[in-house]
C-alpha cells in the first residue's frame, strides 16, 4: 500500500512537471510558485490530519498524496527558470551544481524533522513540514523578484548588447531588436538540444538511487534485524540521512560536470 501511494504521487508529479513547465513560460513565476508551495503544504498537512481525524480509508491518503504531487510539480520548473533569469551563462555549471544540492538538503531536513516528530504522533511528521512550506510560499509571494528587470537591474545579456557610452549616451549595438517575447521551446525541440538527453539519463539513474534511499531505506532499517535487534522508526530515519548526504554530493558534482560540458545557446 505504501508502494502504491509512492507510485501514484511520483506519477502525478512527473506528469505535472511537463505541464508546469509550459505554464511557467506563460504566467508569472512568482504566482505559479506560490500556488504550488501553498497547495503542497495544504495537502501534505491533510495527509497528516488523517491521524487526528481517525481516517483509515486508503483512497483518502491516495487522493491527498496525488494532489500534493500535482501542486509540488510546479516547484522545479519554476525555480530553475528563476535561477536562470538571475544568473547568466558564465559559471552556470558551478552555480547550478551548488544550487541543485538544495533538493537533497531538503530531503535530508524533511527526514530529520519527520523522525524527530514521530514521538508526538505521525501526523505531526506531515503537518509541520506542510505548514512550513506554505509559510515559505507566502514569503515567496511577498519578496521574490523573478528576474533582475523586476527591480530595475539590467541583465547580463542586455548589458552585452550595448556599446560603451558616447557623450554620456549608451548606444545599442543591435538597432531594431524586436521586443517580442521569444517562443517557448517545445518538448521535442528541447530533446534535440545537444547534451539534454545525456543529462536526462544521468539524472534519471541518480534519482532512481536517491528516491530508493529516501522512501525505502528507513522502512528497511526498521524492519530488518541488525546485530539481533531492530531500530526504532526515528533512528532508522536519522541513519538514512547519512546516505542521502553522499547522494547529494554526487548529484551536485554530476550537475557541475555535465552542465559545463553542454554547449551555450
């Protein structure tokens, strides 16, 4: 039953990411990210509320987890676009590699928080992280500038299109440059970009290992006798985070190396 819930969550999450990417190209990223974070927090908290409401229906938890995955799918496309807006193509491997570690750090933090709260009841392991991400979503809505132009800062690409000042006036190098918004890249066009397919395959297998550890290692440690004794759920969750640290480091190094190898477009 746990496996079915995990598969349902990840299936909706993966499908939602495809459509969220298209929405991110057409709507305000700040609004989209806020809706996704608040929605994720609400449905994650509702999952934990089953503890206090004495709900024992499998389909309730299945539906709530699928809706949480749908809202959570807006996160990755949105934040990648925001980081791309703020940082140009120089040192993008280093920047994206270090920044990409936030996913594993979040998984590790979530596991530690959930493990620490188990003694108060399993519902708190979902409610507290859910309320936390909802509050951070409100902070994103209030304070996040999605691109430098939103606060009057000239982007790196725009500054490169201008020549040095002459008599105090900056003259553009490209006269008549169209202000029309560029057309969003389609699914198949994205796959034809050199380096996208190898990066996707590498990320697929690294995620396969990471989520196996994240979802099943605590369960395995708590249900398998180690030196003749069984670990508590809290201890098993804490120990599993050490392996997640290694996966986080490996994923960051992978991102740095592969992104630097991809050609600039």
